[in-house]
C-alpha cells in the first residue's frame, strides 16, 4: 500500500491494474483500516479517474459472484446515490413500469445510504426474500419480466471496505461502484449521477465497458430525472439537455418527491404510485425515468415518445400487476 500512497501524495494517478490489485488485496485483508482510509481520502480529494474506477470494478467482479444472463437482453436502472436528496424509490418503481411495458429488467440494488430507503429496503418491506440462486432469478425474469440482485449477495468485496467507509462518513469512489458491478453484466443500463463531473466520469467508464448506456443527471443535483429542473442525458448515440416541458410534463417542487422520514414512509409512496393513488408529481417523476430507460433500451423510440409507453404501463395497472407477480415469485 505504501507505494500507492506515495504515488497519490506526489500527485500521480493509479493504473487500472494497480487499483484492481488493491481491490484483490483488500478482499484478502492485507491492509489495515488506516491504510484504506488514507487511500480513499487521497483519491477523494483529487477525484477518481476512469482507469482507477475500472480497476476497482474489475477487482470487485473477480472476487464476486457472476450470473450468466447473456441469453437475455436486459436493462438495469439505478442511481449512484449520495445526492443527499432523500427521494422516494423512484428508480425501483420505474423498473416495474419498464418491465410491465415489455422490456426485461435485471435490477441491482442495496439498502439506503444517502436516503432512508434503498431498493432493498422497499422490497424487503414487502416480504421479498433475496437470493443468489440463478434458477430462481431466471424464473422471476421469465415470468414477471424482472428480477432483483441484492448487492451484498454478489459483490463480496464491498463488505471489506464497509467499516472504513462508515468511519470516514463521507462519499468515496466506492459510492460510484455499486451501479457498475451488476452481477449479470446487463447489455443495457440507465445510471443516474448527482453532478456533471460524475456524468462525464460515468460516460467515459461506460464507453470503455462497451455496453449500451444512458447516464443522466438533473441540474439541481438529483441522481435521476427529478422534474425539479432541467436534466442532461448522455448515451452511446447522443448527448441532450432537456426539461420537463420537453417531455410533455410539468416542473415540480423538491418536496413533491421527498421520501419521508422512515422506510415505511417511502414504502407508502412507492405503493401509491403503482396503485394510482399518488400525487401527479410522484407519478410523473416515475414515468419520466421509466421513459428514459425504455428509450435507452429501444433505440427506435425517443424519450418523448417513451413517456406515452411508460404512462400506459403505469396507468393501465400493468406495472402493479407486474409487481404483484414479482412478489408472488420472490416472497
């Protein structure tokens, strides 16, 4: 570790192979907490590079569990978190809207970090039992159009940096790694990030990974399409700045998508959106993100036209039926 810390102190960056080896050594518990804290602080102060992030990603994938879903064409939709906005579970809700619209979803997620409720919290609150059994997960994908990967069951390496990250109490490069280590390596992804710097970083990372991607950020700091401001999206094919009005939707206020004080509060909002009893703002923010995911996966349809597809999926009750089927298979 000393050689890596000296490089960082001198203002140099690490190679992809170096951060890969660091991750492998972390899993083998070759470093103490102080060394890992120094490394993460040094990288956070300067800002992680594309190659450094890719190296950590490779190390996590090598030490984790891979699921072969290569015979499926699927999408993952997830935000990096860390935006501090504490919204309700917008991406998770959008995932069921996308699946109900006929696009298969392999959703990767975890418990909440910067919000009171992450994807795993809201699903567990409905009695979902997490599994790493590929046959069970394939059945869920076949019959419900969606399956869910609870991150700790697959990215084993994350637990070895958990105590250090918790002790630091600030975002580190590992906050950015979660969406990049989906255990089935889906062919398509929509990732939300909290600012323009992260958008550029993630776009460059995806270009090197070589998947079909969309990366989105809202201009007021949300790691998703919030409808509280304009937003920017980068994909393999285009880079656009859009507003809610461009999607045929209205601007909303930040309090409209607040997730509440407890996981139970967020769960109630999640249910209300799928059941058709939520506010118009809560419904529309889910529609906007689902539409963006659909347009990434299906290049023949624009984000604007995808809004109608997502709206029909939600308002017809198809998304709720898909969620109920998912619960039947996974509870």
